[in-house]
C-alpha cells in the first residue's frame, strides 16, 4: 500500500469536521495509508515540500490559500496533489469538479484521475487562482481587522471604506506587444480566463489554456468605481464597457515603490518590476472530471 500525506489547515472554515481520526479512517476504508497532520497555514507550506520526496500524493485539506501553498511546494515536481475543499469558497476545487462533501472528495483523491494544469507565477511566487494589485489586497487587510463581523460583512465594510479613500496606483504595464500607462485602483491577473464580476471571479472553463487573464478597472472617479462594483455584484458587468482585459502568456508591471499583492487571498509585498508569467501544466492534480488528456487514475498509478 502506497502512502499519502494529508495536511489539514486548522483554521479552515470546515476543518472541524475533518479531524485526524476521521480522515485516517476515510482513507483506510479506501485502502490508502494516509498520514494526517493538522497544522497552521504557514506550517503546511514547509511540510508539504518536505513530504513531496517521500510520499506518492500530497493532499491539501483547507481553502484556496492552503491549496495554493501546497501547489507552490509541488510545482514541477511531478508529485500529484489531492484536494479536500474545507474552505469558504474553494474556487480551484470547484473548477476541477471536486465535490464539497468530505467523503466524496476523499473518494476523488483516492480514485480520481490525474490532470496537468497551469499555474500563474509572479517573481517566483505561484498562484492557482489569481493575483491582484491595488484595492483588493488592501481590502483583505482591512477585512482582517473586522473579523468579528464575519468574512462577507467585513469585506463589504472594508471595500466601501476603501472605495472612498483609495486613489489608485500609477502603473506601467508591458504586455507581449504593447506597453500602457494606467492610473487604476485594481489589476487582476487570473490563472487562465475567469468569467468576471469585477471583484468576484467566477468559474473557469479551462485550467490548461496556457494564458494569463488580465483585467484592469479604468481610472475613474470613486463614484464611478462604486457604480461599477454595484453592477458587478448584481451580475450586470459589461467587460467591454466597464473593464479592460487582455489574454497573455506574460507581462511586466512597474511602479514607484513596493506593491502589495494578493496571491489567492494571501497578501505579500513585492518590489517592482513584477514579472508575471503562466507556467503551463506545472502542477499534477487529482480531479473528479475526466478529460481527453488525463493521466491514469490515482488508484492504478498507486499500485506497488
């Protein structure tokens, strides 16, 4: 029997239903010897990298931030990643067809198919969903000051406050064949194309197209940005009218001074220039949906 290392984020919103003994039992019922560790988000990244050299599959049990940390540790190693979606949104798991139910997700990890998917990268840091500059990283930091309000209420209050006080950032952005200068409150860089509602990325149709999806909000008044945000939340966003988009393999962003960015909801401060690029098929991940170019099933690939 081959081995899996399962890393559970103790802060995940649904983590209480995924204690060590239950997970060990769920995997054992499916003939898998799983070591289960409940750790903080920061600990998971280090332990996942260490485990990659000694197990057949590394499993991320948490939200998109946890999955992103494990994906960065496994990028281009060839070690498959399994996902138990225990977070609030779980965008990446949903795009891969992984069920939200813990038992069903465990079945996928043990018996699903292995796909190769793209990763986004900025200055050596990987992201599975998106990277954002400007308003969104600041909103995340403000939201954390208001945890007592609940995640969504805290984000709404934080965005409302920032929309009236954030002037935007002056950026020089070099795409593959053109360079533009923009004073903008938000730049969104997606790992493949999202169906967008401005600050609310929706499901992606593909994770292996080999393109970054870049979305800029125009340099408009605060009232204009507020109106665009309201239309986005209500589902009436017109991409051609309200935002500027590009599909590229790479781009460079320059600015005065360091920039705060949010990679999959985790805020980092980086010094420009920021070099973004797509890393085609850099991650092997276990999915519940079949595709023409899928690798063998996990169960068959884990046979001694």
